């Protein structure tokens, strides 16, 4: 019997050790709106990179949020009714207050370099625009409900028609708007997703509107442990050179930088009056700039 008890104790210790190993692996769930491009999305690759550099055994799981509006997603997230741990969006003072923001801009500020999906029959008119006043007089901008960009363009005097994601594309196609603003790293891939549905749409190669604006990862205020894990991973990825390697080689970023380099863009600058002191204090080394 003593021998049997020893075997039992040994088996129990093995089971407890195996269980501890399983429990040690943390699953971090990232919620993404209108997610239909698999792991190709830059922000997915970046969060995976951060988890790999975090020093913990953490793996990423992506949760598709469908076409729910961004503000509805954030309300559910804030109130603890969501099935994910992390969300990313453009920064704003309100989001800094509502959530735990990791202060490293994911796309190095490319989110604030806006180019425009438009109808093919509008390209000649857009090619004639050289000043901010001319663009302001011409543009009826499609944008998203709850997007900080919607408020930024309105504050700059533009006419903006916000809508749910799929409706933005439909409104542009049928002529209710004449441009749809997206980050330079977003526009080409997102337009390609709607190519069969709206073959009359294309990406304009003439204009770029620029303002200070970053994408950030957000977690709930009561989930500081996950925020620290992601922040530590992003900082270590920067220190190791892995962040910049991903930024410079990811297909979406390469397409964005190629769009900037290969086109003779008219760059128009507008203010972002919604920048917080915290946003302004983010070091310049975390920002990419288009001169």
C-alpha cells in the first residue's frame, strides 16, 4: 500500500504540474470590426508581435465584431458585456478616460494621413484641387459613426456624412458623398474588399490630408494586467528592432508608403483640435512623418 500511495502522489503531482502549465498560457482576445481579411491585418500582426515579446506565455485570439458601429462596440466593451480583452481605434480624450490606453501609436501616425476612396468619374476633378479651400468647397466626406476623424474633418469646416460601415460605401457609389476618408494604410485593402460590389470606386492618387492622429490598443480600466503585458511587449519589440521591421515589411504598410512615394501628392494639413496633452506628449520616435 505505501508503494501504491507513492505512485498516486506521483501521478497527482504530474497532473497538477500539467494543469499549471495549461493555466499559465494566457489567451488575449482582440475584437475587430468588419473583420474579413484574416491575419493579413497589420494590427493583428502587431499584437502577436507584442505578445511574443511580452515575456509571458500569451497567445492571440481574434474576435470578429461584424458590422456593429464603433461606438456600440465601445459601450459594450466599457460595460463588461463584450467577449474580448483588447480593442484598437483612433485616439481621443474621451477614450483615454473611458479605457486604459497603451500610449504607443500602432501605425506610427499613418492613421492621420488620410487618402480618399472616390468614384472613378470624380478623379479628374480631384486632380485639379491644390488648396485646402478648394477641397473643402468640393468634398462631401463619407465617414464612420463614432470615428474621431468625423469630428476632426467637421472641425476643419468640411461637410461630413457619417454612416454604418457598409452604408458608407453604398452612399459613395450612388453619389450621396464624393469621397470616403481612410488612413493611407487602410484605403487600398478596404477598397479591394468591395471591388466586386462597387466596381465604380477607386483610390484617389492626388490628395492627402494630414493631421496628428494615432491608433492605440485599449483595454478596460479593470484589466491593467493585460495593458501592462501589451505595453511591455510593444516597448521590447521597439528595443529589439522587431516593431520597425514589421512596420517596414508588412504588405499594408508597404502599400501605404508606396502610395506616398510613387504619387505626386498634394498634402493638405488640418488641425486636430481634440488632441489631449497625453497624446501630444508621445515621443517623436513613435511617429512617421510625410514631409
